[in-house]
C-alpha cells in the first residue's frame, strides 16, 4: 500500500476503534488510537505474516505490551483476515474472545497475554533469543507505552537484549504524552527515551509517529545498526482533535454525540456496524 492508502486505512481503523469503545462500554481510547499509524505501517507491508497460517514458524512476531490499547490490534487483525470483522462487535463482552486486554487463551492469535505493564519487552527478548538458537531469521517487534517505560523491568530487558546483540528486535515506544494519572513528560522528568535506549546499548531514533512517511521510512532502515537492537520513539497523536492532550480519554468512552463527531472528523466508516 502507498502512503495515501495507508493513511486512509489508519482513519478507518481509528473509526472502528471508536465504534468498539462504544459497543464494548470501555475506555482506553487515547492509548488505542495513538499508535494506529504505527500499527498500520507494520501490518500492511512491513511484518511478515500469514493470515491463512497464523502459527507459521516463519512469521514475524508482534507483541502489544501495553495491552489496554488492544482495540486497534483487534481491528487490524480482523481487517487482515484473521477473523470476521463482525466479531469486533463482541469487544469487551462477557465470554468474548476479544477482552479489553489480550489473552492468548481467549484469542490464540496474539503472541502473549498483556495488560500488566513492563513485561512485553522481556517476553519479546526471550522469544527472539529462542528463535536465534533455532537459526530463525524472524523479527520480533514489541510496542510499549511511554508510561510503561517507568517500569524497571523494561530496562532489565533492554540490557539483556543489548548484551546478546539481538539486532532482529525492534521496540517501538508509543510516546503519546499521556499516562494513567497525568502527562508523561511531567511524570518522567522531561528526559529523552532515545538517549536512555542508547545508553543501554541500543540504536534508537525519535520520529513523528503520526506521520506515515516518517513511520515507514524508519521501518525501512531496520536494523539501524548491525549487532544492536533497535528502538523507535514514536511521538504520536490520538488523531481526533477533541481528544488530544486530555488525560480523561485514558478512561472514558465517547457519548453518541462524540462518536458521530469523531467519525465525521475522520471521514471514515468502521469496519462493522450500522455506519459501515
């Protein structure tokens, strides 16, 4: 897909996530919407995946460490043909295969159960370490939140990955600037995550994570340095103007009026439902 098509797809995925939040009566929209451009760039061209054979040993692995943003991942998996889009209407319902945090027992398509923050990078590192021992060339990508980088376990994993020269590992930090209780820069002391990853032996870049050209260009460069794991600090936006910068959208779901307003701004229709 070219850049324009990827941008259209990102708007459609955002529209779908908004519909899912309303149907599932669940929040986490800021976390879900902010990394959509990155996710679309990965799943519609960069990742080596096999929707007809999801467990193929030759697949690249994608791990969503910040599991509370799983609505976007579900929408993309449905759109790529892993399961019917109509199933998205079951998001966050009791007994659904699409809970509000990914679970491998509910949906074996995901690589790990996530939601308790700080674990995804360690799991990704362990998976890649095992793949390397089997001489596999598969890549492992892990998507973290900026607030998640408060966790010490992230940096323990970063040290291990660098020590073992895991250059088929890509960590992408969704730097949307919002955590559960405030603005990330205020809580984290206005420090540079790019510099932090570099100090732990990684090659790292900071990009505009809401600009599809910037995202695809960064992915094309991977691995950034031979023998080093790579990190992309993606400074992102939610993509809906009235939600930008508001910590409350970490928790609340849209009203019907806000749903209609958001879809109109996106100029996109959900993958399922009456507005499809």
